[in-house]
């Protein structure tokens, strides 16, 4: 029962993020299906949208699990450029993985 309670708590705390990812995933899947069936020349746009959803999900996971002790928004408001450079480096690495897979 503890794992079920943990899952429910996680869903409650991340509900807005899950709605956003769900919307992007839905639009990407419907768009990919439609363009593969009716407009093959435009299917790359929706496949790229699906990769963006995966990239944003990885970024959210990285920020919530790995950087849980650092309040990134507060540090950026203070003008801490080291945090912004580190976040940019991590984003570039994740984007490189997405480009290689894509």
C-alpha cells in the first residue's frame, strides 16, 4: 500500500506537468498518425514534437531528481551564471542524445 500512496502523491504533486506532457504527446501522436496517412511530407514535424516531449520529460526528471537540492529558479534570479551554464551544458547533452536517436 505504501507504493500506491507514493504513486498517488507523485501524481498529485506533478498533475500540471502531466497534463502538459499528455497534451503534447496527444498532439504529437495524432499529428504523426494523420501526416503518415494523408501528408507524408509533413510527418517530420510531428515526429520532432514527440522527441521534444521526451526531451522535456527527461529535463523535468533531471531537475526533480538530480537537482532536488538546488532551487534553479531562485539561483537564476540571483544572477548565478554558473547554474545557467551548467543547465545549458546538461541541455546540450540531452539534446545531442535526442538528435542522435532521431
